[in-house]
C-alpha cells in the first residue's frame, strides 16, 4: 500500500482544545482502520520547541479517501483545532 502524509496547522488560540483532546487523539491514531493505519507522526512545534503548533502524521493506506476517512474521525477534528490541513 502507498504512503500518505497528513499535515495540519493549528488555528490561533487552539492550545487549550488541543490539550483537551490530546490523549484521545493519541489513542485513536494507534488503532488501524479498514485500509489505513498511522505508521508515524507527532506534533509540529514552534521555533523554540516549547509549544505545539500542528500535527504531522504518516499513513500507509489503500488510497487518499481512506486517509480522509481516518482523519475525519480524529478527536482533534471534533475540537476544530486546525486552521488548515493537507494530505499528500
């Protein structure tokens, strides 16, 4: 299966919402779904390395739609923390 990268940048002021959903998000990405599993990832950090500013995840998936379905159910999406995101 091919690999895909999901990259998302937080909206301003999303830090509290991010922390509220973080443990649920971390548990969620460890569970493979039909045709999609997260193989690596972590937070994007500010230049000083002190504050999380986004998310980068690498997926092994049958297609882009499987990745879209996976990330659409991520607890971070429910908290609406991202200003924008991309899948490559």
